[in-house]
């Protein structure tokens, strides 16, 4: 707020005293004065002072207010009643510009406070008083150095000139004028359907200064702070606070001092930051070709515009609005609306002072206006089940397996001896964490002579009885055994022991949990819109919509993610057959043929080809293995080589021999004395 003072020649207290003295002593003559109307309106003219007569003291006191307010045209009758005089004066004041007008001498019996108010409203020739009478009546100026006088502009508040923030006093906060807030924006923010809250909230240059707006439900007050500047914003109700400060530019690095019941916080304004995602990232997401999707979506601790915080971003194209909620705002995302980035369907918000370990979810406003709280589809860390929140995280693990990676790139797995020990970590030796497993599993596997371990699904899943085959957190290792860095530690230990690590990957389906991917933004998004295509008949789960490029990108990037971020050496892709056939486990009438009238899922074929090609290109030395239980032609053929069926190969490196596994387990299940009668069952 620009500091202003009242010159000594126009002291409101002295003027109030004089006005009171004239009103209480009718014998004392009134001096002739020129009214202030000459300075504020062109129509007003100088009037002669009215001398009070001793013989009519009571009448003179009643008429004096009207006499000083009489316009140049002397049409007002001196014999009007007191009430008529007040009415005429009010009409004349309403005609004058804004709050500018001449001082009104109150009747002799008026209270002292009324006389002060009348005198304070009187316009003087000084700039400070002229500005004071032409701005909104609820502005309170701050005392400070006087400024040279300047003639006021009629019917318009003069544009104040900003001063350096260092010149402003840091005493009691100055209450700023209240800028108007568009009713439509206000309603959209309250209902959670605003697509670009940054255009309304934050600080913005406007005519007359800089408008500050904050949306802080439950706050008692909000004060804008920048250097020595402290300006308390006006409480507009419903959690909105706003103020118009006479500044020429938005102060760099300003903060908000937010006071709640019993506490206060001084934080950077989340709505003062530019978007953290670039046009290239959004273009690649739209095209379904962002091969490092995990680096732009989800929650990422970072430093943005010199401020530490966390970027939250999520793809929800059908949502009417998205907020982020978590432990940092007591799980109420009302005051944390995210902005929609163009037509990408991505919503983004950078929240200062939020770091690792914070729990969060996305609060999504569905197309029908209802709200749902969802876990982050690209969360890289989650709570341990049965809890379902996502966790802000960053990796600090220092890898020590460079020699293994060099060896892997030089000699791919499918060109060398290959024997695999399959293990379900939670049940191998129950109770062990990732780091404890790192002390026992490598030596055990190496002693048995295996070259690789194959970890049954390690991605987060809510139901332990599924053994990990119903995934909800595709980008997070299960928190049952530790943190993501703990899992990296286990993989690192296996590599240093010369053991490769394969991972069971489940891109065929996902569960229907209402806090996860199912109808994520209020409509089918990750699953197919057609119920005949989306429902998996065997497991009661939902199948991915492989024909949607963003969904295909979500899965392709996920395959790359595990190989790049966790140094996984290969992916065993689960349930490939259920992906390839539209009639898999379906009766006639329960499936729809493809465009050629066949039963092949052409979208799934395209997805598998793209996934394999991308993984082999991005991560040298890895291997992909298809768990495919039918006789599909070309499972391990190159994608550009067409087979008898007219399809290119799926591009897998190896095929999981389901028959050998079942035959071998069946043979070994017989008592040793009886096995000689079952040699024919061996593959």
C-alpha cells in the first residue's frame, strides 16, 4: 500500500473542532469560505457564507448544513424543514463525483463522531485528501511521508503511483481495496469446475495497480507480504480474499501470511507460478508417444522458479475439474484447484513447500458434478495396503551394477544359458523386507545354479490373495516390503551376485476398485467404453482400451519405466492370449468381431508390437517373454515380418513354455515310486 499523510494545513481533528465550535456557539459568526465543489465539479460555484443571527439560534443551527450545501443556483428555500434540507443535500451529494463533496456542518446537537465524519469528507486542495475522498470508502490509508499535491480527476479515482516496496512500512498490515471478482469464476471455484484458476487467483496487474486474490477456505485472514510490504486482503466470504494494491508490477517472490484458528502459515502463492510442463511434453502425450511419461505425470519434488515444492499432474480429459488433496491440506482439496493444460486432458499444479513423504490423491469432479477421490495412476510410491493413498517420492539410490549392465548389453539373455527361479517375494520367506531379502535371496539362487530370478508381480495391488495379478499401482513397487529405493537395493544386490532379474508384468487387465483406474474421471477412460470389450469374464476385472493412444502410451511407458528406473532385465508379460482374442472365455453374443469380421484383437496386436519395439530400442540387453497359451503365429517373430495370418510378429524375445511347466509340475506331484508310470506325461 503506498503510504500517505495528511498535510498539517488540513488536519481533520482541527477542522472537526472548528465545525463543532460553530455548531455549538450560534453567536459566533461564520467566516466566508469557498466551497470545495469548485475543485471537484465544474458546475459548482463559490457561495457566500451565511451569518448566524443571535435572535434565531435554533433555526440557524438547523439551516446551516443546507446553506453550505446550496448549489450556485439559489433555488432552495431557506424556510424548508430540517428533513427537507437533509434530502436536498443528499441528492446533491449523490450528483457529485464519488465520495467527493463539501463538508457539512451538523446541527448543534449532533454527536462529536458525526462532526468528525463530515469534516473528514471535506475535499481539500492537497493530493492526499483528494485521493482519500475519491476512492472506495472501505480503504484505509497508511501513515507515512507526505506527497506533493495533485489535482483530482472528477468522477474517477486517480491512478496511484507505486513506490518501492522498501519504502513501505512493515507496521500494522494495511487493508487493501477490494477488487471485483467475477461471479462466474467464483461459482466455478466453489463447485470445483474451474479449468484455469491461475487466471483468477494469484497476483495480476490491472488498471489501478495489482490485484491479489486467494482462495483459502477456513482461513481467518490472508495478508500479502513482499519485503516491507504487508497488506491484509479483504475477506470476500466463502474462503475468498482479495485486494487491489497501488503497485506498478507484481512483486517478485511475494508470500501469503494465512491465519487460521490458533495458527498461521507464511507460504508462497501456488497460483503465482507458470506451468511446469512444456508444449513438447503435452504434444507427445496427445500423440501417445511420450516414452518417459512417468517424468511428466504424477507427483515430482522439484525446484520451480527458484522455489522448492512438488508438481502434481494427472491425465483426466473427462473431468470438469481436478483438485489435489492430501496430508498437507487435511484432505480437503477445495483450495487447491489444478489448471487444465489446453486440449491435452492434463491437469497440473505446482504446490510450494510440499516434499517427499506427503500423502495425496486427486479429487476429481465428474461430468455429472459429483466428486471422487482417486489414487494417482502414475504414483511411484504408495501406502501399504489396505491404505490406498499415493506418496510423494524421489529416488536417492546409488547404483553399483554398472559391470552387470555392460555385460547384459554385450550378451543378450536369449543368446546365453537361461534358467529361471520363479519367486513370490512376500511368501518366499514371510516377514522379510526388500533389504532383508537382499541379504538372503542372491546367495540362495546362486547356490542353486540359476541365472535369473523371476519375481511374480511386484507392482502395487490391494488384494494379497491375487499374488499381484490385480494391479492398481502400475508404477509403484508394493509397499508391503519397503520403499521403491529398498526394491532398487534388492535388484542391485542380485546383479552384483551375477543374477538377472525378470519381472511378471500385467498389462492385460486391472481391478474395479473405485479409488483406482475404473472410470477414473467419471467415464470409461483406461477401460473400453463397450462393456463387451471392457469386462474380463474370468477374473471380474476390466481390460485396457488398447485402441486409445494415451492408454497405450501409459502401458508402453510403464514397461520402459521398470527397465530403466529399476534396472529390470526382462519382462514376463502375463495373460497374452486373453489380450489377443476378442472371444477369449466369451460365449457367442458376448463379443464383437473386429473390422474384418475376425476374432483377433487388432488393437492389442498393435500395442504388443509397439511395446516390444520400444523396450528393445530404449533398454539394450533386456528380454521380453510372452506368457501365451495358444498357438498364435509369430509370437517371437520380428514385428515387420508378416506371417501366414497376415500379421507381423509380436516381437517378443522368448515364449514362456506353459506346457512344460504344467507337465513338469504334474509329474513331480506323483509319489516317487509311481513316477515311472508317468514318464509319458513329460513334455
